[in-house]
């Protein structure tokens, strides 16, 4: 399978590349499985969160391939509203405990969330209302 390019920039580069988005406000999902609910879930969060929020999927190439099948999500990726970043193998996410360990790792924050001041973590069973 060809590698799908990541779409993430961090810090000031992200702010400059995506006018109107606030890199200090990130909604993050960590999902490495290529689950069919990802496009609808990401579309829901993109549509429901305030316009300045960035939605970031940290996952695998297999998960990205599901996302790239959605025409509307391609537009959000192009606008940087939806960002994709591959999760390195040194961050385990195969159990609830390992996900907790990953989310409490200071290096994870600098690699995936900087310069976020507000972070919303969600999973495939999440929903929000506006």
C-alpha cells in the first residue's frame, strides 16, 4: 500500500498555513485501526467544534486510507482543519493502560499537541453536541 503523506505542521507554521485556525485548540483522536466509523466521526467533530479548533487524527497509514476515501474530509485536510499524523511505534496504544501511559508522556505532548493550551481527547464512541 502506498504511504499516505501526513498533513500536520505544529506551532507557528500551522498558524501561518491555516488562517482562522487556532493551534492552541486541538481535538485529538488516537486511532490506528482502519475502522469505517472514522470518516463520519471526524466529519461530526469538524462540523460541531467551533471553527478555530483543529481536529487531529494520530494514527496509522491504514486508518488514514479510510479517511482519504471521504471527499468532504479531503477538503478539511487541504484546509488544515483536519490534520493527520502517524503514531510512532514507540507509543503503545493496544490497551486502555497503554493509551493512558501514552497520554501522560510529556514527549507525546511536545510531538503531537504543541502549542495547544486546550485539548479535547475523543475516541470512536464519542459524540458532542453544540
